C-alpha cells in the first residue's frame, strides 16, 4: 500500500515539474508587422483650394441719360460692337419739341439784345436794361445747349469694344434714367480676356501671393484644366466685417472669413463663359527633386519630428529605428525632408499593426512540434 502512495507522490511531483518547465521554456516572440513606404525623390507641390466665378475682364451696363421709350435696338445678343457704334435709339419727339421751343426763345432773346444794344448806343436804353437783355440771351443759349444734349442722348452708343451679353431690352420699353436704379438697355463685355474672382479662407490667404499660378476646372469641361495667375488680393474680407460702423457687416464672431482673390485666366479657345463656377488649386509652394516621405510616416515626440526606418535583422525580422528629421514643404501626400539621416530607397513605417504571439513548446515541443495553449505534457 505504501508503494502505491509513493508512486502517486512521484507522479504529482513529476506533473508539477513538467508544468513548471513548460512555462519556463515557452518562447513568446512579439512579431511586429509594418506597412512601409519608400523614401523617394519627387517634385512636390503645395496647393490651396478655392471656388470662384468666371468674369469678363471689363464690362459695362448701357443705360440712357434721358427717360424715353426705346424706339430701336440695333444689335442682338452675342453681336460684336465697337466704341461709339450706335446700338439703340430712344423716342426723342418730346426732346425735339423742347429743342424747337428753346431755339425760338433764343431767337427772340437775340433780337431783343441786338435792339437794346442799338438803343443803348444812342442813349435810349440804360446800362441795366442792356445787361438784362444779355442775361436773357445767355440763359436762352444755355437752354438750347441742354435741349440739344437731351436730343443727342436719345442716340445710344457703345462705350467700349466688346460683345453684347444677354438679350437687350425690346423696343417699346420705357428706359428710365437715374443714378440709383436706371434701366439697363444692354450689357457689353470684353470677352477677349477672362478673370476668375474667388473667395479664399482666412487660414489660407497668408499663403497666396500676387503672381502665383493656379489651375482650375469648370463643370462644362470637367476633363480640361485651365491656367490662371493671381493678379489681385483684396485687402478687406468679403463682408467688411472689421468695419463696426458698417451695418451690413457680419456681427458673428464664429463667421468664416473669406477674402477675394482675382486671377487672370487666358482663354484662347473662348470656352469660358461669364458666371461659370471655377474650382481652383492655387500653387503656393513648389520644390523640384525633393527628398520626400509620406505624411502618414511622420511622427513627433518631445525631441521633434521623426520616422521609423525599417530594416531586417539576422533572422529576417523587421527592426524599427527612429530617425529624427526636419521637414519643409507639405504636399497632399508627401512632405519634404530637409534634414536627417534618410536616403532614397529607405523603407519607413506608415502604419503599425497589433502584436501577435508566436509560441514554441518547452518539454512538450520535442520532435519539432509547437503547441498553442492546452495542458502541459505529461
């Protein structure tokens, strides 16, 4: 009986020893799997995006300086006109009648002046009467000049070379003159050159400079890229929100601030039409043949910016090495490296996957087998 107890004790001790040696000899390797990208040399471009509207370089609204009904319109939409060309005629009967009356008054005033001068010379009229006659003559002469100008204003001429954009008003329409809300008879625009006027966010406006180049597309030609150049940057935001005396300025501190930027946009094929929406990429920085790493590979710590360069050890496992760098221009996907121990072709980590465990058995691993979990071998 005693020997059975002794055998049981030996088996228990052996099992405990096996479990201990299994845990002591288990090999747990942390396998880090990296996604990498190459350090490359490339041309790098930084852009600022904006949306704008195509406009003619010059345009004018043609209105009458007198109020009258439109008698004739001598041009149509899309017609080319030259400065001084007659484009419309207003009904001038009332103004011609006023001119006739003014001429009649002037004739009488001239005759009265001549008669008064003769009588003054022989002493039959006083100097005051002569001066009154001169005054009446001068006033009548001015009235004739004003009436003649009104008649002349019934003939509407083009103030500039250009193209009639939009349909002109039709004959019979009352053309009202005025400084606040005159009737626009037609619009003439110089379409030989186009502009794009865009709104740029305040966070980007500091990067934009006069002379910088841009590219843009319009919905009418989605596969065609047009060129542009910055010609003017407004010195005030689109709402003049800084002006506290302006009742129309934005009062919200949370409002997004935009500034107008004007671009010259060559259009040799005359494809761009006024009011088309232009989606611009403004080139605010550019370097050629720059040493670049993906932005996704860039990391920072208390010492600065760095990347993890990935190499292989003797067993072929990935090894990560911190390499501190200085950076320059940021593009959409890559950033310029201006300093640091990196070379083209180096592999840098862009992502890091979760750890996995590779387990090899201890005493139970004899014969080359590997176990993942389970009880210790008996």
